[in-house]
């Protein structure tokens, strides 16, 4: 069983990383022929960096758009962030003090993550407009994440797993020295679903993670008058024309 999980984790991690790299390369090559920053937009590159940070950390555009979706969405994402930071303790031998201190907050993060997901799920079920455009995968992602959070909460509060052994397993994974894993059901389910998440992520709407930073409506500087905007492929065409046509 341990060997199966070690193999599954290795495969899932490779799919996740290679899939993300492939997508990021693809995104970076897509031409943006038009200047389309949503205004009011920043006038400098520094301003764009601040705008993107505000989007990634505060979900600024979603806040302006819908307060309930923002509330549950932001709650879920921030809690997930804390939960994932807390999980670093499984992969770092000597856990640094800030991460140790974060452990206490982490307990509640699991619950706020679940509440956020439940709110987003209810939105898809009960808001008619949203229900109309929801695909099965929209529900399935939320259910998958709720199950991961639920099995995590079970392990932390109800039926404990041997986290020392889990840590050894995780450290073994990163150093290619596979160790055995406890076989209690919540842990098996938790880890299996985490692998499903990693394998599907590069082929799904969860690509919004890198995608946000490539959105031309958010990452462009609002300077169309000061600087003529030419897409990369059009620049290449210009160069070709200049080569073949005598001036
Ligand atoms: C840079 C990191 C991330 C940012 C900035 C971000 C941002 C967002 C935003 C703004 C939405 C709301 C979309 C809308 O309804 O208008 C969203 C939805 C969603 N995000 Fe993220 N996200 C990030 C990372 C993640 C990660 C790591 C996961 C899970 C592993 C995730 C899972 C989801 C899911 C499942 C939804 C859909 C919720 C629904 O049913 O409406 N996100 N994200
Ligand atoms: C490398 C992969 C992972 C491993 C080995 C792992 C293992 C564990 C273990 C052993 C616990 C119980 C902690 C305790 O008893 O103190 C736990 C809890 C939890 N896990 Fe994971 N997990 C992984 C990935 C994830 C991911 C990707 C998510 C979220 C999408 C997640 C969400 C949670 C939550 C919400 C809890 C309960 C609260 C907490 O202890 O932080 N886990 N996990």
C-alpha cells in the first residue's frame, strides 16, 4: 500500500508540475493584440504589480462584483492558504518558528475552509442564474475539496493518524527514500483525493491560479497613447516586411 501511494504521489506531482509548466509556457505565448486593461487601470508597471497583488490577495474585482461570492470565495482561498502553509511541516525536517506558531491558527482554518466551500456550493445550488451555467465539474471540484477538508478534520479532531509516520513518509518522498505509511481510512482517502486534485489541476478551471497573471485585462499598463501597442506576432510580421520590401 505504501509503495502504491509513494508511486501515486510521484506520478501526481510530475503531472502537476509538467502540466503547469506546459500551460504557463502556452499562456505566455498567446498574443495579446489589443490594449484592453479594464479601466481605471494603472499607468505604470509598478501599478500593474500592485493591481495583480490586490487581485491575488484580496480578490478585488470579485469584491466589486458580488459580496457574497467574495465572502465565501475569499474565506475558502485564504483558509486553504493557511492549511497548505501548515502542511509544510510534513516536508520540512526542522520546522521554523513562524510555521510552529501558525499551527494554532491552522486548526480553525480547516473549518473556515469548509464553510467557504459550503457557501460556494450553496451558491451554485440555490442562485438560479449561477445554477443555469454550472457544469457537473463545477460541483465536483467543490465536493472534492470538501472531502479533502473533511477527512483532514477527522484526522485532526476525531480519529488521529500517526503524523510522525506521515512526516517520515513525506520526507521519504522528497528524498526518494520511500517509507511506510499508516493505513487508516481517513488518511488513505485524504491522500488519494489530494493526488486526484494534483493530477486534474493542470487540465481544469483550477488553471485560474497561473491564469490570473496572464489576463490582459488586468496585466496591461494603461498607456496606449504614450506607447504604440503591437502584439509580438505583429512585430515579427513588421520585421519580415522590412526585410523583403525595399524602402
Ligand atoms: C493565486 C491563487 C488563487 C487565486 C488568486 C484564486 C482566485 C479565485 C477567484 C477570484 C475565484 C472566484 C471566481 C468567481 O466565482 O468569480 C476562484 C474560484 C475558485 N478557486 Fe481559486 N484562486 C487561487 C488558487 C486556488 C487554489 C490553489 C484552489 C484549489 C486547490 C482554488 C480553487 C478554486 C475553486 C474550486 C473555485 C470555484 C468556486 C466556485 O464554485 O465558484 N483556487 N479562485
Ligand atoms: C502532501 C499531501 C498531504 C498530506 C501528506 C496531508 C496529510 C494530512 C494529515 C496527516 C492531516 C492531519 C493533521 C493532524 O492530525 O494534525 C491533514 C489535515 C488536513 N489536510 Fe492534509 N495532507 C495533504 C494535502 C492536503 C491538501 C492539498 C489539502 C487541501 C486542499 C489538505 C487539507 C487538509 C485539511 C483542511 C486538514 C485539517 C486541518 C489541518 O490539520 O490543517 N491536505 N492532512
